C-alpha cells in the first residue's frame, strides 16, 4: 500500500490521526495532515483504509499493491 495526502484539500478534522497515529500527524500551526509513513506496514493497512474512508475532505488517497 502507498499513501498520498492532499494537504491543500485537508480540513484539519484529525480523524486520520485518531485512527492511525503511526501513519498520520497534524501540523501544529493549522492542523493540516502530515504523512508520517507513505508505505505503512501490513499491520496498519486496515486503519489507513478506515482513515481514508472517514476523511471528510477525501484528502487521503491509497494505492493498493
């Protein structure tokens, strides 16, 4: 799995950070998503998929391999 985020689309809701904190973080100044791991291990795939599904801005894009 490869993860991409569209920081310009992000609305700083933070759901991704709550669901997958090993993969996502937020910038201190405005809460916009920061991608910590663009190729997370298998153990994080379900959480990353859930993060993408619940993102209100659809700012998380996955490429399944």
